[in-house]
C-alpha cells in the first residue's frame, strides 16, 4: 500500500513512484503495491488514513511525514516506511535514527549541505562575493550560521534574508537587487520550494547566480542545484519495503541518511544569463541540462 500526498513526483505516473514500484516488484512480485491512495488535500488525510488501516496492508509507504503520522495515529503497530525531508525524530516518527522503535522507519534526505552550497556557487562564479541566504527564520538559523562561518573563512560576506511570513516570497528578488547581491543560496523552504521555477526565472532575469538545495531544482531552471541523490533514496526505501515484506520489523531498521549527492547544472539558464560555467565545475556535475 502506498499512501501519501499527491505530487507530480509521486503519483503512479511519476518517475519516482515508478522507480520504487519497479524495484520492489522485481523482488517480491506484483502484489507488493496492490493499492495506491493519494491524498489530494490535508483535510481528507485523516479519513483516508482510516480507510488505509481498514485494509490491513502488510506495509504502508508514505512519501511525506503528515501521511505517516496519520497512519500511525490510527494504528500504532502498522508498519510504515516514510521518505522525509525533515528530521523524523522531531515529528515523533523515530526515537533515534539508529533504532527508531515503534512501527516506522525509512529514509530522510535532511542533511547539512549549506556550506557546500556556498562552496559550489563560488567555485563556479568567483565574482560572487556578496552573498544572500534565502532562509526561513528561525528554523534555518543553524544552517545559515554553518554557511556563514564557511563563507567568512573564505573571505566572503553572507547575510540572511528571511522569507518566512512574506505575502509574496518572490518579492525577495527586488530586495536582492537593492542590496547589490551578486550570489544567492536557496535552501529548501516551504515558502520557496513550491515556487522554485518562478524564483529561478526571476533570478536569471536579474542575472544573479544562484544555487538551490536539491538537485531536481535544476529541472525547474535553477542555474546550479545540489543535494542528496533522489534515485539512491528511492533504492534505499524500496529495499526496506522488501525487508519488511520478508518479516523484518520496521522499527528495528535504522533511518537511513543520504550517502550520495548530485550536482546539477542548467546550461540553458547559464546561456540566458550570459554566464560561462567553468570546465572544472562541469566535470564535477552528475547531471548537465541543456
């Protein structure tokens, strides 16, 4: 059973879901995913979670944290495997990463990459000296400070621009221009990630080089994008599904953290911005678009 938020990457016709289903099916057969239920809105999540529990599946795969929480609230001992972009300990899904306990485990893509984002941006575009970090404060204060310390050690200036609570988060571009910003670090936030394509386009029009957290942002037009390898996290989750179906207890499986990373470069955006991406950076890329 798969139960969770309906997104382009996770619906049955999405590449991520197909990759997961194919990997599990190859091992345990077509019965692995005998039911798929997508939540189209938060308001229907609780009712649909009850529906899932009544079906008594052997394991429930949840691509988002709220769906995993909803299942466990209905039946605390139903095996749940999640894919999270947050620390599962903070949401009651795991006591520790090494031994979650309870009935849930999975993979998290949450990892500290903020200093690396600064490094890659400046390696590619050394003219970037006055940098801005578009974070949601205070939640990302620690991540910003990590990036700031790295930047300071390199003789760079990195300041934070808070995007939390803005009526229109894209109005930060005007503030960037007013500050004379020549480089932007874009961590993943609830405010900006859903509008990453618009933000990437706005930054390109302003000719401000930027690097986004999560390599898939390059598909939405980001000049540079870096983060955990999405395909690898799906492989890990699929392997856990197989182990649970073969008798393992989900709560005994460690929550897995990223062990491979992707650097994606969008050359179409670079051309639009009249920027030349240096060959050393291109050689480091795992994926080049355009």
